[in-house]
C-alpha cells in the first residue's frame, strides 16, 4: 500500500542531532524551479558530490531501446522499451540518469537522501517488476510524459535496495519530477513504502523528508525581499545598514534544511523573466549561491578528490517548454546546451555518450589590447 502523504514524528531534539551528525556530508545537491512570463518552466539543480568525481557524461537515449532493471540477487529485473527520447547526465561510467529531460519536457532529478531512504524488502518472486534506485530516473523519463503518468508508473514498480559498487551500498535517493505545466512531485521511500508529495515550490535538497522541510519553512515566514522599515525609538531613528534587511535570519550554512530555506527564498523572489532562455540566466545565478567548495563540508575520510576543483561537479537548467538542456561544470563555467528539438530520437539506435568537458579547463577569452 502506497501513501501520497505522511507525517514525520520528531521524538526529541537530541535524536535529530544524532541523526544529522551521522549523515555523510559529501552530498549537498539543491534543485529549484522558475517560471517565465511566457509560461516556460525551467528546472535546474546543482550536483554536489565531494567524495569522488562521478565522471558524468551527456547521454542521449533514443526511442525503442530495451532496458532491464537491476535486482539485489542479480536476477533480471523489470524490462521495458523506451517510448521517449532523453538527454541526461549519467555517473560512475554507467547508463544511469542522475538528471535529465525527455522530448516531452518531463524532467527527473535524483537527489541523495541518506538516513531517510528505506526501500521495500526485495522479494525474488517480484523480480519482473523490480528496479534498482539508479534505474528509476531512466525508467520514468523513457516511459512517462506527465507527472500523472509518473504517479501511475510508481504504483506498478518495486524499487529494491540494489547495491551500487561505487559507494558500497544501495544509493539512498529521492526524486523531483517536473512537467512543462509546472506541476511537480517529490518521490521518497519511507519505511519500505513509496511516498509521493505535491511539490508546488519546485524545490528540493536532501535529508530529512520533504514534509519536514515544508513544515520547517514556517520558521521563516518573516523573510521578505522588502527592506525592514525605519524604527523610531525615543528621539533616535534606526535604519537598516543596507539592502537585504528583509532577509535577516536567512540560514547560510551548507546543511540541507538551510539550503532548502534559501532555495525557496531565492526562487520565490527571483527577478521577473520573459522567456525560458532568459530564465536560464536567473536560474544559474541563483544556483551559484549553492556551490560547495572542496573541504568545506565533506568531513573526514579517504581523500579521492584528486583532479576535482569543487564539490559542485556540475549545474543544470532544463527549459521544459523549449526543450533545451543547459549545463556548466566545475572545470568550465561556459554554459553549453543540447536542443532536444534538433535530435531525431527515432533514428538513433543506441545510447550516445559525450564528455561534459572537451578539456577539464576553463575556456578563457584573452581581451588584452594588442
């Protein structure tokens, strides 16, 4: 039985402190959604993974391709054939969708959810309808065109705890799914059940659960883009020291709850934009606030970050109306794009993979006067 709403019971403050202190700190992904005046909905996210380089590639997945899901006991899982072409970013050298958009404008982003994602127990009798956590993004994008189709699809699959060798455990994930109308949902796995939430703000970070983040926003209802008015006390008038006084109290650390609050505050007060292309600029500007430097939030452990320049490996923007996928990386801040409208997904017969960076270096224009 699957519930679309749940409540999170908080026992004591000390329990929550223990839970948060035990979470891996290499993950700090943030996703937001903006809407242009012409109705274009643009979803984008950062990919923070400070533990090691994911070596993500641009992956172009055609229609008519056969996929097989993974299971914990290595039996073949669910089999399906892709109905929609997809442009996505993968990871760890595998054809898994970490973030992507299909030719119908549906987007799916996988976000780390440690300490809270708990998948159903695997039953080998149901292998034919089973997927691993990293199969889910690929399955939804290649078979669904709307949020409602995603809801229906989730009622007919079982997501099992399939171990990913790169991290030595089943990846704890939750997902943000967005369609061109702006309707969005968050999919989580809680106590062995699949839970789906409406996500009208189009924002997601990491732990704890999505419902907790929405409740926590009530602590910040005072935040405003409008400056605090002058205050007269006795014979003195006190004025704000500068712009931004309406945002006093906005949390600034790298924890998921703080990033969630900032993501809502910044996306809800974004400058008006006319088109999806212009909204892309605003989305990247906002997401710059969530870049995580190496060493600032990773904690201790074996250092596998050689060759990395940031814990924020890449940042994406998906224009769901105009079907354009944008990204930049930690190595090269130049924005690159893939126009899905120019791809014949029926003519391609296999997955095409391209490096995100032709060279791991910033392309710098020399404007020194000659």
